C-alpha cells in the first residue's frame, strides 16, 4: 500500500488489513513534531515549533517526540495477523525479522554492510529517551556502530500486530533541540546527543524503498504484491516542504510490557500500544494489498 497526503489525512484512520498481511509506505507531505500519548505538552515550546515551521500533534501511542519531514525518512508500517507464521506473541522477539529486513535493505541501498546490527536486547534508555523518540534503542531497531538508524514500535490487538517503523535518510531529529522546552543550556546538549546517537542510512530514500520492496518479496513470500514506488522528485519534495505543516505521527522506542502482564501483553478485550505510535491511518489514494 502506497499512502501519500497531508499528515492529518494520513493519521485520520488506520487502513484495514482485511485479515491478511499489509505493508504500507507512508509519505507525509509536510513537516511536524509529534508527541507521545502520555508526553506532556510542556515538553515542547509551541512558539519555537511555529518559528521552525513544525506543526504539533499528539499520537495515541506512547514514547517521545519525533520530527517527520517529507523525504527525510522512509516510513514503513507492517501488519501481521495473529494466525500468520510471522506472528510471535513474544514482544521482544517479534520484531527480529523486521529489523533484519531493514538491515539488509540499508546494506544494499547504501553499499555498506559494515557496522550494521539489529538490536536484540532490552530497551537501552538514555538521558533523553523519555522525551525524544530517536534517543535510546529498542528490540528490532537497526544501528550502525551503535548509532540508531531505524525506530520501531508495535501495536497489538486480538487480530494481530502492527509494526510502525521508520529509517532516517536525512538527519532532522536535531531540530528537536530547537523546539523542546527547557533552558538554553540544555539545547546544545540534546543536539550533541542526537548527533552521536543517530545516523542516516547513507542512501537516497527512493533507493531504500526499492530495496525494502524487494526484501518484503522474500520476507512475505515469493510473488507477493509489495509497494516499491519511490519518493517524489526532489523539486516536488521541496514544494511540499513549503506548504503549511499539519500534524503527523511518528515512532519511538518500544517499551517493556507492564508488570504482571503476559509476554504477549494482552488482557481480555484489551489493546496494547508498544512504544511510540498506535497511529491511525486514512484510506489511501492508491494501494496494493499483500495476499
């Protein structure tokens, strides 16, 4: 499924997987900074956001703030139904194949496999990870020499699991240092932290999308119909960047299940958001569904 549009339309409703697997490449048309569901608005300086050309939004899922800018990330959402062989009730283990998908696509698109790794341990928290999505490392996320390239979060219900994922192709997360509330003394520290804790994939967005599409052809199964349409041309991206921004959701690091929950994290009749998003999507302009 290929989804394009203004951010408010992209987060308006989640697409219906129709009982099967679903892969969505998401292209927001404007820039925004998105707060996690439980993140206080006081974490942001809204006037600074306005000055920076960033709309402000709040998603339903947890986690910290993330900056989304057209053409600066490859945003991929995946749904796996509960009866599918790819479904794993273990939250920490479930995202391993998604991380491997990203790692291999980044390696081919960038021409460099050295230093790439999929994090397979518990959440690694940092001084900023409560407030900032791309600080800290969770299971299934890809790093290069310890610097985070992809964010990943899960949202589960009785029908299956959504993996909300994003890879940085341009490093825009430093803009949070300009818009987070706090003293002027804190801003250089956050900017420096994001400079050392994050990395770009080292390739163009359209090249990474092509490799993700190819990788999904193997990860899903041979012959599946998967999206691989690239981003719009640079000039078109620049034009959309100049449009007024509207809110859009993003990703943050997964969180451990609450104490006393089963490993699959589900109580009777309950939906759990893992990490940042829990985003809703609207219906696409054009789409292809995996079978």
